[in-house]
C-alpha cells in the first residue's frame, strides 16, 4: 500500500466532475471502510477503495488518476452492495478510469490494453469473441505464448468458437457505444 503525499494541489473541479459523471454524491461517504473490507482485490491496490473515495472527496485528482487501484478494480460491485450510504462505488471507479483514459494517465497499461480489446470485440460482434481477444491481447502486449498451454485443454471441450458469433441486434450494441462516446464528448 502506498503512502499518500498530500503536497499535491487540490482540484475542487475533480470532485464535481466525478459526482456529475457518476451521478453519485461522493460527499456522503463517511469512510466506514465496508467497501474496502468487501473488495476481493484490495490486496493488490496501491490505495484501498475507501482511500480512493476520500482522495476524491478532497480533490486529489492526480493521486486518484495515477493510482493502480482504479485499473485493478474488477467492477464486481461488492463495494457498492456493502455501502451503507448507497453510493455506487464501482461506478465511481469506472468514471475515474474514463477520466484517466481521457487525460492519458493510465497506470496499468496491460489492463487498459485488455479493456480496449474486450470492448472492441463487444462493439464488433455484440458479445466477446474469446479467441480474437486472446490473440490480439497476446500480440499487442508482446506476451505471445502466454496461456498457450491452456489451448489443448480447452479446445476439445468445445467451449471456444474459432469464428465469431454475431448476436442478433449487434447494430443496437454498436449504437450504445456510439451514444456513450457522444455523451462523454458532451460532458467535456
């Protein structure tokens, strides 16, 4: 866990930006720690979820956007479920990732790469195409043979398709992506 250096400047607009984009009232968080206690990935975070929430409250934009925690969050919503203030903490973490991406402050490059490839597959096919994701990720990350030993174990079980299966209404999924991107641009 990293030590917090509060010598960085406070950005009061950051609090408003996160609250507006997430639709959550961050100021209502009273630091009970239930989000952190329920988080299955806290052990890997540089700042626990409750500290991320506090850092947002006090406008520590640079610390939040440069943290590993926002990228390692699995958005499992354990934090959201446990929050006595009914703050959608997982949504707040998503918004922090979106802001970090816009400002090109991505601490975990491989996570961002996987995230981009995953979303690209959903946009293109209406669902994920696992083999495409695996191949693109391994190629772009330079980890060409990562998990190659799993192929012979998985393929005979018929769980992976060699060709993409597009869902009915994949055009509707693509429209969702387009609306989302337009919404982000309008909030800039």
